[in-house]
């Protein structure tokens, strides 16, 4: 039994589960969504700026 097996057995004996894989996957999903939202917001801000014509009132 290696140290990882001992660690998992100890967690199981204490009633805990190793959820590091699930937490990592959740963090990666949040990072992907945040990147998409940030990109969308940047595009909206950049496209919202329209060049203004310098019309004179003569």
C-alpha cells in the first residue's frame, strides 16, 4: 500500500472523500467561463465605440 492508498484509506475511515479532482475540474470550468465572459465584454466595449464625425454647424 503506497502513501496515496494510505491517505485515501484514512480519509475514508474518517468519513471524508478526496474531491481534489472535482475541485480542480470546477476551477477549470470557472476559468473557461470567466475567459469567455471577459472576451465578450471586451468585444462589446470595443464595438460600442463608434467613430464620431466632426460635423460643424455652419
